């Protein structure tokens, strides 16, 4: 048998109001036991002088008076445990109230505590528990009063009023419990929504971190591969062809500057005050620069554009740029000496297609499942609802990477 969830209390203290002052009524809520004590003490003290009016024979029978006084004290005293043992307190009160019959006083003022105890049960338990408790109180009242209607100070109308009051107390307590459960449900729902919001935020942060990691990988791997190739070429030509070595080092310088600018832009995502954080992302318009860098790095590369260029979303343009960038980086790494590459960009009604091919003969290393190479390219394309393929060329030697981005609204 479990109590209603509404009665579960927070272990933290009351929140401070504005200016650090406690909210109204917080002092009393922290000392609710004092209210219970005052209620029990008040009923008991009022009960003592009124007991002879409930049973006139007590005037001449001090023993019965003392016994009833002890029983009324028990009824009032057990009320102090009503928060810890609500149902047990009501059962104890009913048992003591039945013991009053043996002393000729079926109903005394202390029996008013039964209504307080019934209200307490109704606010803490579902109707399956509280309704039988209310029925038990009504049955006790009928058993105590009905046999004594002719010789008692209560008539049938007053008995009916007492029954109605008992039912009303139970109803009031039940409505309070329902409201508490409703409020507790709303609070739990709000907390659940807050937890879900925090979880979604963490997921979004993780996705953004993964995206930034992929961007940084693409920037670093492409730029460093150009720097390494050009540096090796410059070192080899320093003595025999100093002018070409100088041109290669200038290319290294420009590539390094470009990489630094892109790194600043990516880091600006993490720091809003970073200069250049609002700089535009590279896109399809920057493919010519990529092709020139690839050619300067020793892999002759040609860009072909088919169809009428159309405006594409910035995110699609960035994805196309990164796919070409990573594909050309892989060509420099794996295609072997003397290879060349083609970049074909085609616009049609279905969207944008980019195809990067090379004629290298060296085997292409399979991408690691935890890396950001081919896996990163595939993720970029599929994120826009497109199709991605990477593998050996169907015709002749070499490797090809194909990415298809559907037209806006078709993804």
C-alpha cells in the first residue's frame, strides 16, 4: 500500500524570496508539527469540561470520567503521528472511540479528531483506501448514535448533518489529493521536458563538435599535404633552380595563411568574440582556388563545369567544397607520382553533382572507420539527403569520388 506521489516532499529547504527573505508561511511549514500539537491540545482541553454534557452520569462517576479523559487524551495525542502513519492513526482513533461505549459516552468532543484524521488519509491515499476509511467513520457514528437517539441529545436531523459533514471532509481531502497529484504531475512533466531539453542540447553540442572536428581535419590535412609536397620540391630545387624553389615556398606561405584563416574561422565558432568568426564559409566559388593549389602541389588538376550554375544553399556549397578538398588531398597522398586529377561539377534539374577522378596507379588506402576522410565525406553528403560513392574507376586506372546533392526541397 503506497501513499499518493503528491505527498513526497523535497529534501531541500524553501527557496528564498526576493532580497533573500523567505517566502510567506515558510516558518510555519517548517514547524507544521506545532500546528498539529495546537490542534490536538485545543480539542483535548475543550473536551474535558464538555464530557459530562455528553453523559450526565459522569458527574457522579469520577472513575468513568477519568477513563474517558484518558481515552480522549489518546485520541488527541496519536494525531501528532498522522504525517508518518496516517492510516494507523485513524485506525487507532476508531478503536479508542469504540472503547468509549464501555463507559457510557458513545460520542464526546474529542471524537472530532476523527474528522481531522479522515481528512489526512483522504489527502494521502487513493480513493480505494480513503473511501473505506470514510465508510468506517460513518459506520462508527451510526453505531454510536442510532441506538441512543431516544435518550440522547442528538436527533435524527443532527445525525444526518454529522454524516454529511463526514462525507464532505472526505470529499474535500480527496479533491486536495487530486490537485496535489495534478500539480506533481505537471512538475514532473516540466522536469522531464527540462531533462529532454538538456539532452538535446548535449546531443547538439556533440554533433557540432564532430562537425568542427571534421572541418579542422579537412583544413589541416589538405593544407599540410600541400605544404609538405611544396617544401620537398623547394628543398630539391634550391641549388639547381632557386627561382622555382622560391615560388614553391611562396605557395607554402600562401597555403599556410589560408589554413590559418580557416582555422580562425572554425575556432570562432567556439568563441563569438574571435576576429573573423563571422567570415563566410568556403563554397563552390572557391573550387578554382583548390584546383590551383592542387596543380601547384604537383598534381595537375582541371575543373569542368557543366550546366547552368545555380544558387545552392550555403551548407551545400560548403559540403561540395569539402568533398573536393578531401578528394584532392587523397589524390596527392595515394595516386602516385605523375598522376593528374579532374574535378567535374554538373548542374541539372535534379541538383548538383560533383565528381573527382584521378589516373593514379597506386592502391588507395581504405579509410579508417574512426577517421574523417571518406567517412567524413559520406556523412556530409548524406546529411543533405544526397548519394555518395568512392572507389576505383570503372574505366581505366585510378580512383573516383562522386557526390550527388539533390535540388533544394527534394532531400
